[in-house]
C-alpha cells in the first residue's frame, strides 16, 4: 500500500484551517500536516516532499515582517515552492503572500467583512472556479489588505469593492483573497477569535455574520468542494 500524499498547510490562527478543502483532501487520500510558522522553522520545510502547499488566512499583513519576523521565512518558503513549479494554494493572507512573492504590491485596501457574491471574469467563468459565480452562490470575505495583480497572473474573480479576489498563476497556483474553505458549522470560532475586529468594523455584527453564514454557508461548501476537487485534478493530484 502506497503512503498517503502530503499536504502542508501553513496555519496562522488555529481556527482558520483547511475547512472544506480539508474534507476534499482527506477524501482523496491526503495526509494534512499543519505548520505554524512562528513555532517551526518553515525554511526547513523546503526539503519536505509535500505534494501540495497551502498558505491559509490570518489577521496580520504580508508586509509586516518587521513586526513578525517569521513572515520573511514564510515568504521564502513560498518563493522556493514557486521556483519548483509545484501545486500551491493561497487563501486570504496566503494569497497576499503569494502575490508579494510574485512581485506585486500588497497594501491596505477597502475593508471587506461579510458575505457578498463574486463577479467572475471571462477567464474565471471558463475555469475550475466557475461554480462560485455570483448567480449561484455567495462568498465570505474577511480582509483589510489587498494587492496588485501579479505579473503573468490571470484574474478570475472580483467584487464591487476589491478588484483582485481570485487569481491563478501558470497552471499550479490558485489564490483566493476570500474564504471559499469556510464551513458554516465552524463560524462560532471565527466570531470569537475575531471579536475585536468585528466590533471595530462599522456595519458588521456577530448576529448578521452568524445568520448569513447559516443561510449561505452550506451552498458555498458544496460548490467549493467541487472547485477544490477539480483544481486538484487539474494539477495532477
């Protein structure tokens, strides 16, 4: 019996895990290993033969290495991963870090916190993320930074507030500014973990986030699983 394939997931806060992506990976025979970059030397992971590298979300910024020195190590890990042309997935902070590694500017942008549909570009409509089109589902957004589109990247989706929501780079990188991986049953941990941010954001409430996630989350979960499944197949996983 062959050993399971390995997915390394760089996790920045405990409750922002792989979610529905994790469900898909386990169903496809992957072992998921979570890595916390302030706890482990992520530069040493360059030699780990991971089939997939995932950079997850978190409440810091990709340009704050002066405050959080481990950010430089994670950027280095992602840079080496891209040089190897191996499957890599970024979500929220992870997407911003990938954009920075690819030479794009990451900066403070319009605050998006809550549910809103994606507007898919023509390229997005013809890609694996087609099930996430706004006429069929909505998406959870939870970020204050954004980024310029990296050189050579293909823009797949936007929102009314933020132009660069989903992009691909070559055939092996997919990055989401938003949160397709969220499971509606996990939202309470987000509401507690980000309580201060919610309280400080005008027009946002715990009650509204909870209700919207309960109503919109199950549909997103079903469509996101299809997206993750199709993307993994497209990169040979």
